[in-house]
C-alpha cells in the first residue's frame, strides 16, 4: 500500500506527492545540516526507499518546504464562533 503526503512550500504552493512506498522513510530538515551558509537555511523534505536513508535509496527531494502531512491523517478544524455583546446605555 502506498502513501500520499501534502506539502506546503515557503511560496505558499500546496501540492501532493503520491505513490510513496509504505515503508519509505521521510525526513524534514535543513538542505545542508550543520552549514552556516544561506543555502543551508531552507528546509528540505526527502523521501527514501526503505527504512534507511542511504544515498542510493533517495527517491525525491523538495526544497523550501514549510510543512507536510500524511493524507491518511484526518484534519478537524474547530468552528469559529463569533460572540457579540450588546451594551445598552442606561
């Protein structure tokens, strides 16, 4: 069974990545961990085949990622309630 994730980029783009193997490892972090250059400051999402993050098993890399979620998760957003108070002058 494969997985699908939803990805949000720093530019506001939202896209889905599908057909991810169920045993794939997904990591999220700096482009170049430990680097002090500006290139290493953006966040990167990486997908690897299998449970280990070996160089030969990398399936995909997405740069400038702000957040992501597995689409199998259900999101429930609470309703916003507006409270209006009336003040009467006496």
